[in-house]
């Protein structure tokens, strides 16, 4: 029988060490290898800022990321 006065046991919850990742290298299909990337602000959205990753050599778009903890959202309010 489970004791209702005792909280359930389990592993202690630790704070997340990695809240946000930023890519430094991604695979570029045009260059056919992992290349350094440049990120640029693409859109300011209500849910966060959208950044685009581009190849540092050929400029090919390699992906996007939405940053939810940005400071630009306060400008729109």
C-alpha cells in the first residue's frame, strides 16, 4: 500500500543544463560536407525569433531555428 502522506520517490529533478543550442556546423548538400554556418534573424514572431542558418561558403540555406527566449519580443509589445 502506498503511503498518501509521503511523496512518490524517484530520481530528483535537476535543472536543465542545455536550454538552447546554436549550430556551428551543418551538412551542406551543395558543398557535400559539414561547413560552418552563419545565422541571421529572419522573422520576429509571437512565439519567438526565427533564425536562418546559411552555409558560410556558398550561402545555401541549411535550416531554421526559433529562439523562444529572445529580447526582440519586448520591442513589439
